[in-house]
């Protein structure tokens, strides 16, 4: 447990002077992106690897967990078990993908196992920013595959702000009889704003494809809410928010009580954000962010009798930074900062343990600089970090470093090419180092290695971006060589746990290569009356392998299927209709003790109609998922032989603004 008075002290110190940029309405989140950008960017997606997932895209793809929401995007996949999932970026998972809430730490244990959900309710998400590649040095070396930033509007950092607004969401999905609702509200008086939100979701087991049956043990429940108070005078701001999440969900498995598990995540968080405009010849802004968060869940059989192991992650962090003024004529902007994180993590029970309680402390200094030359722009960044992990048996210390650079050249109007190079080191996490015991939901017996060293990534990416009105094209290819890659592989043996055979999983290091190409685009091929007709497409091919192994054992475990999608869309000011086809290819280049996964396809349809009456506006949405009711399996599903992807379902939703 952590003490709130620390934040009250900071609040008192910063109340008089606090900064903001850009403009927003109450439920339109700001354009201040959290990645390696120093300034707000209106062309976020033109930078290498970046994806902006917002508004209608989120409404059409709301799922119980974040991984399933993002899995159809270029470079992003989902690894999970049943209804739980976590995003994978360019084939890399766990501590290589950092998940944030409003650019602050999001406390959960999703990186410890694919049976754990990300600890945030998708019903309350307004925008998701994704940056792929190691250029995320503001937020830690342990996210070099990418950052996923979940944004909600509890702390408005921009002006002007609406005096009063209410937004309500109501939805129903036929599969599982899923009911969901969300409410957001805000009230502003002078420079002070109060914002709140709440949500509820409940569903039974989801329907299977080409069958009248349901996926056993796949029911889910979630409720969450939050409130925020902000002072914002247009030049300075200070805000604090509190939010809470509670959920219960079941996980499928083989027959027998020991293999059917339920989890009950609970998370409490306090977030603090402030910015002070400075008036001197060297610096423009002083920023301070802080987070205190508690998370826990118990893993039990469905009857609650056995393996009552509690996973927990209690954390606090603070980050301060200074935006400096131009140092030389080519230096547009720059930032220097300090970042501290403290985490207490573990998985313990009365009769058995998976991970001994371990404390992790990290201190880091970072710098980001932006340069504009006659022929190109250059962004560079660096980070040095000290990481210490300690429990009752072991203590390990690491000193990872990182450097990131992007060179961007506008070839001609609306056409940009970019090249990036990144060197990033990551310290092993607590599970990789110190786990020793059964993980019942996954039916694994996990063995950490306290002698693991840092893994080092050398990443090169090259790309091209075209963006003009409704026409878009983006191509990016990457090559990522990782020295001493930390893997969690099965060794082919089993361990007896309460009469069940669990796969023995060991953590070891070897060199690895991740390479791929991503292609996405949109073309406005016709216009009729007030409708635009568009076609869109996406192709994502990737490969992960061990360069020094024999040909028969080269593949790395947990590499997702390559995929493509194509779609047709008709949109006007009031209507939006889209038909989308998704295809996931066969996966037969396999890691140790994996089995082949056949390809599958999915056809979806979405129709949205906007409306307005007096002071009320909103839209109605109808969606159909997997229209052809095709059977499919995810190669990264932890229990692939027992878990299918959902079958056909229909979605009805109404969203109202007042």
C-alpha cells in the first residue's frame, strides 16, 4: 500500500503554476503524443511505426482485453488465453511492449502471462497511440518493441474546455448475450474542471463458429470508474485523477477442475500531471507526472478450492522533465528528464508459490532532441538507466542504455521517406529471473534463471509515407537483431502438479532476428453526391528466427501469423458503412514443441448513422463479426487445441452526447 499524502504535497507545490498546448472539446483527447515526439504532432502517423487508433475505430473493435482490440493493425498481434489478451508488436511480447495510461505506468501483471488481461477497461478508452520500435525512451528501456498508450480524458491538459458535457454508451452483442454501458461527464467552472467516468460489462460464454455450442469457461464481467480534477489557465495546468477497476473472468482448459481457472483482477490508481510555463532564456516548460497503483488477482479453480495463488503488482513512479529552447539554429526543440520507478511484484499462495515477492527500483536520465536541416529532419534520443531487483534470496543490478534516431526527408509534397536506427538494452524482469513454480491457468511450470544478463537490440527500419486528403499509403520494413534474447521455451518435459502434467518452461538466452514488412493504404476511388467511396488494405509479413541454429530448429516460439485485410467503405457526413475481409495465413515455421496452425479468414460489416436532435446528438451502430461463421484458431493462443476464435455475432450500439 502506498501513501496518498505524497501527491497532496506535490499538488500544493504546483497549484500556482502549471502548461498546456492545443485545443480539445471535453471528450476529444489532445494531440500531444507520448512517443519520442517533443512537440505535439498533427502528422503522428507519418512518423515511423506510429499508429493512431481512435474514435470510430475503437467503437467498432471494443473487446474485453486490449490485445484483441488491436490485433488486426499492421505490426500488432494478440497473445492470450480465452477472453484474456495482450498486444504483441512485431513478434515481441511481455516486457518488450510497454502499456501506459495517459503516458503513465499502468499497473497489472499482463506481461507475466497470456492469461492476464491488461488492467484497463476498453469501454472508457478515447484514443490509443502506438509506436513500434525502440524510439520510446521517455518511458523506459523495457518497451523497445513499442509503446501502447491508452488515453482517457480525466485530466484535460488543453484549452478551451466545454462548460458541461455528458456522453453515454449502450451496447449489446448476441454472442454470449454481452451487455455493456459507459458514462462520461464533465463540468467546468472558470479554470477548474471535474471529469468522471464509469462502465459496466457482463457476458456469458461466447458462441463457437459453425456450431450451436459455446466456448466453455469464457464468461466475463468488468466494472470500472474514475474521477479527475484539473486546474488549467491555458498556460499552466495541474491535474489529479483516481480510477478503479474490478473484473472476473473464466479461462478454458482441458477437462478436469484443475485446468479450469477463474481470475478476479482489482486495480486502484492515482495519476498526477502538471506542467509549468517558464520565463527564462534556457527553458520553456517544467513537467511533472506521477502514478501510484495497486493491482492484484487470485487464480482459483472454478469452484475456488485449489491453487489459490495471488498475483500482485504495487507500483509508484514519477517523472520530471524540462523542455529547453533552441540551442543552435537547427535545433528546433529538446527535452531532458529524470524517471524513477518502484515496483513490488509477486505470485504467492498459502500452499504454493509461483514468484517470490520482489522489489524493483529503477532510475533513469533521458534526453530527446529535434533538428531541422536544409534537406532532412533528425530526431535523436538517449537513455541511461539503473535497475535493481531484490527479494529474500537474490539481488541483481543492471545498467542498460539506449540510443534512438530517426531521419526524415520530405521527397515532395505529401511524400515522406524515413530511416531509423536504434540501440536498446533491456534488463530481465522478475519472472524471467526468479519464477519457480506452477502457473495453473497456463498449465506451465515456470523456471527463472537468476543469472540472465541484459538483452541488446539493434534495430534498423526504412519506410515511405504518402498522405493526401483521403488517400494514404505507408510502407515500412525492419530488421531487428537481438543479442542474448531472453526466451521462455518449453523443454519437452512435464512436471507433476497435483496429479496433472504441466509443461516445463525454462528461461534462456540466445541471439534472435525479427524481420518483416508492413504495407497499408487507403484510396478514395469515387465520389457520388455527398458519399466518398474508399478501398483500404493492409499486409503484414514477419519472421522470427535464431540465426545460428540448424535449419530444423530455427524458429522462435510465439511468433504470430502473417496477415492481410482488404475493405470497402462508403462514408458521408451522417453515414459510414464498411465491409472488411481479414485473412491469417498458415503458421508452419515453428518454435520448439509447437504445432502447426491452419489459416483462417473473417468477414466483418459495420454500419453507423449519426443523428442530432435539439441539444442531443450521437450515433447508432450495427456490426456483424465473422459473418461467414468460419472456424479459426490463433497461433498464439495458449491452449490452442481447446480454444477457438469466436463465431458469428451481431452488435448493436447507441452513443449519445449532451
